[in-house]
C-alpha cells in the first residue's frame, strides 16, 4: 500500500503526505469506540491506562463524536517512567485530565478537515495549532504519524509526542 499526496484547493499550498490506513482492519475498528480501540491497540496501552486514571473512560466511550490526537506508547516513554508514575497518582488526576483533554477535539475531523484548520479548540478549552512542515502534518509540536483511524464515536490520529498545555505545572 503506497502513500498518497493530498492537495486541496484553497488550502495551504504545501504537499501533505497522508499515511494510508489498512482498509481491511479499518472495518473492524469502525465498530469500536475510541476507548475500545485504545484498549486493544498495542500502540496505545499507556494512553488507555491514563484514560482510566483520569476518569475519562465514560466520556471517550460516549457517542461524541470526538477527534483524538493520541500519543503512542513511544511518545509516553519519552516522558519517562517517573513523570508517568507521578501523573497517575490520585492527587494529580485533574492535571492528567487537563493533559489528556488537550488531545481531544469535539467533532469527527478526518485528516483533510484537520489540514484545513490553523487552530483547533480542545475539550479543555485550549487551542492546538495545526501546521505543516514539509510533508508532515503537525499538531502543536507533535507529528501526526497516521491518519483517520475511524471509531464509531470519532476518529483517532496517532501522534509521536505528548502534548502539554502551557498552563500545566511541572509534574
């Protein structure tokens, strides 16, 4: 399966490389909600644990729809074990909620919709910047490494970095 170039009239003039999704497996995912996909995906095990620790399981299992820029396990690994352990402490639940909801936007925004935006308002009310660097789509400082993982209550775009709202205290 090859990668394609998506060019949209009236949009940013740079060519954007869109990573294709495995269509055969996509049909299976469309029957699952965002949390179920995170629970069953080998690349989102940390994200799934943090959804529970933040008390967001019911929210992200609801009908939504939501767009989630989901950090992969590799992205969370770069934070370090100490920071992750600290985030999972009950006394840091609100801070964890603020971080995770900074990765979620209301609505079902596929890659083409994201690329037409300069900013997206997250569930925690903060803005995410959207821009391109060469052929990469970036959300704040994170590369979107795959696009359009469709769930029955939204869409997931895996990213390579954990996004941090500017007002989150060091943890």
